[in-house]
């Protein structure tokens, strides 16, 4: 199983519209990636390790695929509309990590 994590760093002036992300962006991603996409999860950062500290990431989105080939096949042809939608919900510059799920 392959996990693609999209991490949105929290900065002093970071804006993130979680409603748009959940109600518009993620459904669009699901539709575009179709059956290649095996699962989605979204997390909203609430704190760092110290009580009252700011989280490192304002939000994280995780996409699951059977394989790297499935991710590349599905995302590659739809990258443009997905990436172009990002400024509609955040000014954070996303960090992408691709991982192999071991457990």
C-alpha cells in the first residue's frame, strides 16, 4: 500500500479553509482519481507537543493507493486541476511525501 501525504505547514499568516477542503477539494480529488484511490483521511492540526503551542501543520491530507504505478497513472493526468485548486483554500505551500505503508 502506498500513502501520499500532503502536509500544509502552519506559518504566522497561514490561512486554510477546511470547509472548502472537505466539501470541494477532496470530493474533486476522489472523482478525478477514481477507483485508483483506495482511501482518504484528513487531519487538522490543533497543537504542538507543548500545551498551547502551535501545530507544525495546519492540515494534512492522506491518499492511499495500491501501488506507486496506480498513483502515477491516476494523479499524473489530473495534476493540473488538483494543483490549481490549492490557492482556493490555502496560502500554505504544501509538502508532499510518498510512503510505503508497512503496518
